[in-house]
C-alpha cells in the first residue's frame, strides 16, 4: 500500500508518475536559513543585553558600595555611643564582610557583631548583629538586625530589616532605625537583668536587711572570716560596718561559726 502521507502522485500525459514535494528544496532551505538567522539575531541581542545589564549591575554595585560605607559609618557612630556607657564598656565588636561569589552571583556587604560576655554584674551573655547587604538586583540596600538571648524568658524583637533604595538619601532613616534597634536592645538587656529566671542561680542575702537579691545588684561587698557578704544598699553596708559582729551573729574571735547568722527578725538588741 502506498504511503500517501509521504508523497503526492501526479500522472503525466506520457503516463509517467513522478513525486514532487509541496515546495521545492530551495524554498525549504530558504525557510531553514531564515529561522537560523532569526535565532542568531536573538542570540546576539541576548548577548548584547547581558553585557548591558552587567555594566548596569557594576554601576549599581559602585553605588551600593558608597551606600554601604555610609551606613557602616552610621552604625559605628551609634555603637560608639552604646559602648561609651560603662555597663557596656566590655562589649566586643567584631567586623566581617559579606563579599563572595556563588554560582556567578556576586554579593557584597558587611556585618558587625556585638557580644556582651558574662561578668560579675552580667550573668547572661548577650549578642546582636547589624548586617548590611543588597538584594539580588542590587537596587536596594538592606540593614538587618538580629539579637540572641538564650534561654528566652522575655519578649524581644529577635530580627528586623530596613530596606533602602540605593539611590535615595539614607542618613535620617538609617539613624532613626538603628537608634530604635539599639534602644530596644538596651530595654531587653534590663529586662534580662531584672528577670528572676535569669537571676535565680545568683541570689545572695543582704546580711543586714535579710532579703535575697541577685548579686549583680549588690551595692557593696565585704569580706569577713572567709565569707563574701553582699549588700543590697549603701545603708545596709553602713549599718554593717558600724556593728559587724552583731550582723554576723557572733563576736569577732568567737568560736561560733560566723556562717550561722541569725535571721534579722530573731536578732535581739544588746
């Protein structure tokens, strides 16, 4: 059986049958060439566009570098104000960069990490960071704030972001935003400082007032007979200095264990 889909039979006056294509091979080749040329034109346009976009990308990277430098200066200035406070003078500042290249995508940025270590007045280490980076198209700069406190017994903003068009003026909005984050951090710092769950393992008793309090809140400290005495107020410390043997529960030089201090409510005036 003849495959009619593959050819067309045309009978000539001489009875000969010949097969003709619907179009000449020359026309078919011309159609192929046109398609190929169109594809090559598209490819050239795509390559040209890629070069143009890369040039624009590089220009935006230059603008971002200037914006990032400006933001970093603001961050350093504001952190300088924070660490100038005596309670934060032991803070450690670590600077890092976010420059890299992954799968052909380059990124640039910076990160500043602030760590507050455990100390005599701080029983919980705290840390937060401010990172500056750009979006994929390098059209906006992003300032990211992150804070970590573990375990979590208080509410706080663990993460926030500020997005800024690179071409825009940044000083005012960045300063206001960073100031708000730093004030929020200090608020959280004192929430931790006063929270009983964070201080539970560090309670001491004022030998004069007989009240428990976190040792980090001690107004003064005295050493007596191998004991470390913490005073909640200057007044209790003054009273102790006036009559130490009374508040220790035994005269100096006595064989009575000075650690056996009578509760305030059971003491008798001489």
